[in-house]
C-alpha cells in the first residue's frame, strides 16, 4: 500500500498519524510516552518500520525509544528489564539514554566550557536530544544532536552512543553561546551522494560541515550577517534555526536564520540572502519540495520577541524560484486571530507524486497539503504543543 | 523485601503499577536500594541519579517515614522501617512549575 506516516512530537507525548496515498483520512495513534516531552521522532530510510524517538523530561532526563514495527510498540534499546546491567567482567552494558561527552585524551580532552549568555565560561552539560537522524544506509546507525551542543552517533540501534567530538573540538567551541531555547544542535543533514559529508546547525553557533565522516569539522557561515551579535559577520555565533536540502541536489542548502532566509550553492562555503518579498524573514522552519529542488517553503513569524504569524494570519510562503520571489499560501489556513508558532523541526514533506507538505503548531494542529501547498487542512488538531513533525512515505 | 514507590512518569517507564518490591543485599542505604532498583529496571538508569556522578537529579526527592532524606549521604543507613519493609522508600518528583 502506498501511504504516509506522520510522526508528531509534542510537549506531552508522541502521536503517529497514518493515511493512504490520497492523504484524506487519517488514523491517529497516541499519545505515546504520555506526559513526557518528545522532541523528535524519525524513521530509518532503509527500514521504515525502524523508528527512533527522543523522550525527555526536566525531572528525569533523557530516554531514547525505538520501535521496530512502525510505532505500534516501543522499547528502550539498552539492557532489557530483568537482565544484569553489567557484563560478567563488571563492565556496564548498553544504556540507551547515556550520553557522555568525550573527554578522552586521544580524541579531544576537549573543551570543558562554552560561553554562557553573559559571555562567561560555562561547563558543557548534557540536557536532552533535540534531533535524531537515522543513517541513509544502515538502520542501526543513527545520529543525535544534543543540548549542550554536540553530535553523538549510535551504531547498535541506539543501545550505546559515542560523541563525534571533533565538532566541539575543532576550535571555535569555547565561543559558542546558547540561543533563547538553549545551546542545541538541532539540524543534521546527511549527504546522500557522499557518506562522509554531514551538515549540522547549532543555535547560536551556526552551521558546520564535515567531509570525513565526523572526524574534523569546519564552520560554514560565510555570507551570514547577524546584526544581533557583536561582529555581524563572525565565523561563528549566528543563530541558525534550520537548514534543508533536496536529496537530488545536496550541494544546494537553504537556511532559515534567526532573521534572514539564506541559500548556498556550494555546500555551505558561502551564503546569500533570498528573503526577497517575504513580509518578515524571521522564522524557524524551512523545507524543500521532494521533486522540485527550487521550490522551498517557510512560515514567516513576526519577530524574535513576537513568536506568532504576522497580522494573526497563518501563511506558508512558497518560492518556486529557489528564493527571492515568494507567494503566500493561505487556502485552508486560519487568516485571523492566529497566534501560534511553528518550531524549527515541525515541517516535513512526503515524496508522493504530488508532494505533500506538513507542519505542526504550538497550538496543537498539524496541517497538511496534498498538493504541494496550494491548499491545506488540519489532519489533527488540539494536540499538545507540537515540537516536531516528520513524514515517512510508505510503499 | 524493600518497598519503593516511584513517581507516575517512572512507573510508566518501568511498566509497573503500584509499589516495587526489591531484594537488597547487605546494608539498606539509598545507594543499595537504587542499585537494586536499577538492576531490576535498567530503563530507570539515569532518571533518578546522574549516570556518571551518581548524584540525585535536581528535581527528584527521597522520603521515608515522613522524613526528607534527599540530602542524606547515599551510604547512610535507611530507617529500620524501610529495611524491614514496614514503610516504603519514596522517590518523588519535585513539584515545580504551575
């Protein structure tokens, strides 16, 4: 059966929505992990039934959940209940929720501090997983972007996690500062043509790229201009909210920065602004049409202190020209008294013939368009505040 | 048997209802009770005390026999009523927020 599975993370649990390819009727399963914040869920492109979820709580910390049946059942991939938590030699066994920064002398001894909001040194402290990015080739390999900003990888299906410490240790780490939402690594893009190349983004450090599978990293922020930092064109310090690519053209990147929508045609080596005629270029989400690599979507938000749509009108903006020329998409979206936000991980596209576009709001609605944005309808409403939306196209 | 009560979020995570019953070898202390709890329910590791430092998480409290033991040393003996199973060792999520 062709169909779509939408994975929704909210402030109080996870929801799984499924539909056939018409995308008209939706079955809703959930809430899963009730009461916990679900920052992100994502499925493996290799095995669509393999899902990973980040379950987190200010009280009880970080849990990683895994499903091997498309979200029907979940388990923590570490040591099963009732089994010893240590090996016969006394060594700890796999624990799915253990994220420990690398301080080994061989790989980093890194970096014990970053900058706090006031510019003073602050120790790196693990808080939560913001984003999970399954490998494009192996269902047991998955990357995790965490707060305080770092990149981890599991190669055993989420049982154990190791930091790719070259990112924090590449040189600029001591100058990174948190954004309003914390110092989070929120975007991970894997290059489908080059398994050694990964792009990541951190608020508020900027974008980075590795070309050797995560050993070494370089900042890729040339061309960004941020008036809110002491040096507007600094190598790091930019509050990048989201980066997106079309898989057919991974050297072209689109970015929603704190303010400004940006584009790079050289894998991040340089960026130029494409905000064009947007009514405001502040926002969080950005995504690219599955089949048209120059068709991109953003949801403009009024300002950095007013996190809601301009004039109370929820409008997705679409550019079919790779930026600069934008059209408002309003059909089916509330056009008065709407004051929700759309968070950075809360937009996704499917890859059906007519590309579907999906986004979730802090008001608990998930809107979907089965015609590439021309018209919209809520496929669920009144959920807890939506943090993330991912889509799997099933065949 | 040692009786332990968990906050609702952790009961769900451990897939248990009501109190948890544990066998604890040797002296009954916060550490030995939590070690036994995590050995039986490994999914709780890291949720009550930090993975590395083994310190109590900031928003978790320990109570027993109407006393707040959150700040007692982890190797201090727990009250006899806990050791004999007369009273439960209570793990409580701090009330915070609104």
